[in-house]
C-alpha cells in the first residue's frame, strides 16, 4: 500500500517519467520516509514503555561485580534494550566506572548500545527481512562481547583519565514505581522527543539514499566496493568512520547500497563503522580515555568489524 502511494505521488501527481533517475529517487524518498517514520513511531513508543522499568542506576547495579566474560555478555545484551547516543558516552562511562563495573564490561555496553539499537534491528527486519536483522544483531553482539573482553584482559585501567576515578556520584535512588498511565505518558513524550531530535538526520539520510538509488551507477559502487574488490570491506569501514549517525539514521543509505549490489558483509561493516567507530564518538570518548586506550579501542574495533565483513562476504 505504501509503495502504491509513493508511486502515485511520484508518477501520478508529480508526473515524473517512470524509470527515470529522478523518478526512482523521488519514489524511493517518499516510500522510505513514510515507512521509516511509521516504524520509528511505533517501535520507539513500545521500547520507551519497556525502558520505563529501567534506570541508569539499575543498569549499573546489574553490571557491577560480575565475572568478566559473563559481564561482557550481559552488558552487550543490556546494550540492546538501553540504547544511548554517543553524547551520553562520557557520563555513562564515568558512572559505570564509579559503580564498580569492570573496564572491559563497560566497553561491551558502550559498543553494543549504539551499534545494536533495537529500533534499527526492527527497521532492518522491515527493510531486509528477519534473517538480515538476526545476522546484524548476532554479529553486533559478538563484536561488543569480544571487543570488551579483549580490553578487559589487557588491563588498561591505567589509560583511563585520572579524574574519572575521582568522581563520586553517591547512591542514587531508583525510580519511584510508576502507574501504567504514567508509563504510557512517558512512552508518548519520549517518542515525540526522540522524533524531534532525529527527524532531520533521518530525512537527510533518506535523501542521500534516494540519490544513491536513483543517480549513482551500480558499476561505480561495484568497482570500488564490489564483490570482486578484495579491499571492499576496509574501504567501507574507512568511509563509515567520518560519518555521524545512529543505526536508524544510516539504514536508508544501507538499503540503497544493498540494492546497488554491494555484498552483505561490506554493508554490515559500513553500518557498524558508522554506529560504533565514528570520528565524532571517538572525539567524545577522548574526554575520558587517554590516547593509548583510545587507539587500542579503535584498533580492536577496526579489526573486528573488518573480520565480520570478510566472514559474511565469504559465506553469504
């Protein structure tokens, strides 16, 4: 139905030529804009309702004093349901360390939280099907678990900025028990707030995706990042690092790239680089990490993401 509506607007009302580059780009833009915002509104509301049962203090309490590998798994799983943007990285990092959460476990959470945004998982399902969504979620969890575990084993606490250990937030009270009506109101307000903050970035991403869909020749993408290029995955990761977007915002571009014939591993590596290895987030993390630890983190993430890309290109 949405596809028919987008087609009617593009070719019926705007009188664009079917099969033209402009027509394809506009139809893609209208269709994806409506679909993504409908999905976002529904999903954010549901997730916000679930999130009303959790507070940052409760999350930190769950993760503190856990054995390393179990803690990494638990932290990565919690990251799916408690997503935070990169602007929250510094206070979260400080809060987790102050609460006694091991450094490696903290990194598993910080990797998982933006990378496996539950909104993006459901949108992936809607755009590509449940198999692709499941593949992305599982690989994202593995990257978060392995990356955090390695950092924990390296014992790099000395490369955390000294002031982080001097914070003392004290014991914070858990949220007062809310009624169903209050939780629904919270979900509604949070949905509106999130949509207000991300709508422009999503529109821009969809517009870029529409341009790629309508105007960028398939041969161009195949030549530089196609199946025959052994360096396709590193190129995709390098292109993703300077970008700044959450997983939901980058999906329209990912969708357009896959339609152009890029391999799934290459596209997944690009998406992971944007969400978990972006330059803006690294700049923010530099406030709490010394340059040595930041370099180790970037190195581990880069190698892991590239390995995931090559692995899926080889088997899918």
